[in-house]
């Protein structure tokens, strides 16, 4: 019995030793259908969107990046979501790190892998970014029947 308690405590302590390694530090919306009145740029007309670097690997398969891996950084956020729609829709996802108060982590690299039935997708930073302690990421795709993405955020 004591052994089990020790093990449990050991696990809690080792998890607590990496306070920034939780995906719960990320706020994210569902993959949300939008129209011209509800898309992010309509609701935030003054926002300045910074396009992420974009590499198209094949039809409907895109990698967005910002920054680069730096010695001493580590994975801060890994988040995956997917959805399918009965008809082709315009969709958006908004992610924000951290979800709450500052974690003190300086961001070094952001990678988002996107896959969808549509040909194209947009990946933008709408707040914060590399070298800062916060970021807001907007993903968009028009007339798509599916949307799958996985986000990796690194920092130190
Ligand atoms: C989606 O459509 C909107 C409105 O026409 C346009 O502003 C936006 O650039 C499009 N996004 C993509 C990724 O093509």
C-alpha cells in the first residue's frame, strides 16, 4: 500500500516537474464553419494577420511553420483535431497559447500540419509569435469537406 502511494506521489512529482508540458495550456476552438459575417477577419476588422511560412506537400496537405527549433527548446504543446462535413464549408480554427496567465515560456518554433479535401488553407499568426511568450494562430480553409490538423509549439 505504502509502495503504491509512493509511486503515485512519484508520478505526480515528476509531472509537476514539467509545468509547461500540458496541452491544456492551449486554448482552441472547434473546427468551426464560418461565413462572410462570422469569419475571424469580419469579427476583428482591425487585426493584422501575419502569414506563416507555407509548404504544400501535395493536394490538400500543407505544413505551416514559424521560427525554427533552437538548442535547449522543448515541445510545449501538441494538439490534434479533425472533423468532416456533409457538404463543403468554409471553416476556421483559432488557437491561443497560453490559455491562461503567462507560463513564462519563450516560443521558438510553431508547426501546423493540415490536411483537407480542399486544395488550399491559410495559416496566420494574429497575435504574439516567435520570441514572445504568447501566440494566437488562425487556420482557415474554404469549401472543404474535411479538416485535420496537428499543432506543435516549441519553446524554452
Ligand atoms: C476564404 O474566403 C475568404 C472570403 O472570400 C477569403 O478572404 C480568404 O482568403 C479565403 N481563404 C482561403 C484560405 O482561401
